[in-house]
C-alpha cells in the first residue's frame, strides 16, 4: 500500500466520527441525519411514517396544509378489487418499512433536504362500505390539495383510486401519464360499478383529465388483454412486459420522455408490474413481470420530467410473509418522490 496515501487517510479519518462527512453533497445529507458527532436516529424506534417523513395529520385541517410542497397520503380503500382484496392495508404496510432513503444515489437526491414533505395521514372517507361515496371523498380531498398548490404522492388502496385523484390533478389541464403495471386498467364498468380497479384510466380520459396521446403503459401482460381495447382506440402507447428486454430500458425511457414532453405528468405505479417472484403481496399477480431493478431504472430515467402527482397502489401485505412487496413498493415511492422534488 502507498504509505503516503495511508498517512493522509489516517490524518483525515482516524479521529473522525461517523457523522464527519467531508464531501459537500454527502455532508448536506449527513447534516439532516446526525445529531451531534455520531448519533443517528434509530430506524426501528418511534412512530412509523411514509419514508420516515415528518407526520403532520393536523395539516388536513389547514387551508394551506401547513405550507408543504409534497403531501404523502394513504388511501386505505379496496372496494374496487376484482380478485383478492387486502390492499386497504397497503398504506400501513409501507409506513412500517424502515431504512428507505434518505439519499438516492443514482439521482443524487436527498428529497427531504430539497422540499417540504410530510406524511399527512390517510384520506378521510365517510363509509367503508360505499365505493362511490369513497371516490367522492377522494376527489374532494385531492381537489383541496391541488388548490393549495401541493403535489400529492399517494399510497393505495386499489387502483380505482387513481381516477378520482386525476379528476383533481388534471382538472385545469389534462395530464400525461407514465403507468407501470401488469394491466392497462382501461376496461368498462363491471356489474353496474364504474369505479373498479380495472378501469381508472378509461374513466380519466372520458372525464377529460388524462391525455391518452401522452400516456404510456409499461409492463402489460396476462390474460386480460381482451379488456384493454380502449387503450389502443384512444391512442395510448402500450408496452408489454415481454417487449421490455428487446426495446431496452434506455430506449424505453426515451420513448416515455418523448411522449410526455415538458407538460404536467402523473406517475402511477402498480406493484403487480413487478413479477410475483419478487413481489407476491398483491391481489392480481401476473407471472412474467418486471424485476425491481428494471422498474427502478425506468423511474430513475425520468429525472427532469414535470411530475405533478403520483401513486403506488395494490400492495396487499397479507399475501407476503417476507414483507418484500412493501419493501419494493416503498423504494419505488422514494424514487418517485425524488423525481417530484426535482422541480422545486
């Protein structure tokens, strides 16, 4: 070993504590994490929140929601499922995941140092039984958030919640969409119910809040292809899971960026986009999905996109004894958060 190099390293680090970080970017993150020279918050202690964010449930009672930039909100509702229920427990499961962040090394982003972010609790809903009433409550809640100039990052719940969130986010201007999922979710009403998790994006287009020409759906697969006619008819771009490897992540990212452009864009991430070998905890698993690494690469490639809102949905933790599903979902949520703060 180079003795001069060793001498320099010893001089700099031998008496340094864990909180002594010398790189300017790393030091900025460390400052938010260390109390004193080497005392860090215990990840296994305290009250769990989304991504270890500050918890501000009383923000819902304030007109400006406490002046935050990004609201992390749970939507524990799964009355719209067509197969296995349980995603009502998704928000609670993601809140219990520790050690996500505080730094995204690829995006070089520490979101809590760059924007005012808080877990504001769950969307208040009047009925646990009435699907349509729940959607009315969801829409009203998100219209308040958007009116206050706040970008929402939500955790479902089933995917039906997205149509009512989009009615708020896209009310003044239809948004583009980057949709990562096993299913296109553009089917029609089932059994007299328009609010079901297989049809939110059809509703959003027909409501005039989603631009189908600026919509890309990635990871699509399984036996429900016959239900997705609306995606093709409306002009959405559909990328099947088996096409991803051939196209390549880099080319796929460029295609998505080209489609959404610089205009307001929403990201919707369904955990069943991930192969159930990695993430079994969901109500409609489909074999042959994306790997977590592929999904992260897709999201990281979207740096600079004008993300005005996002959600992570369909985590049903009771089908996963390992908690891997919630772990993956929380990591996707954190990566999306980094994309959202890039515009502040």
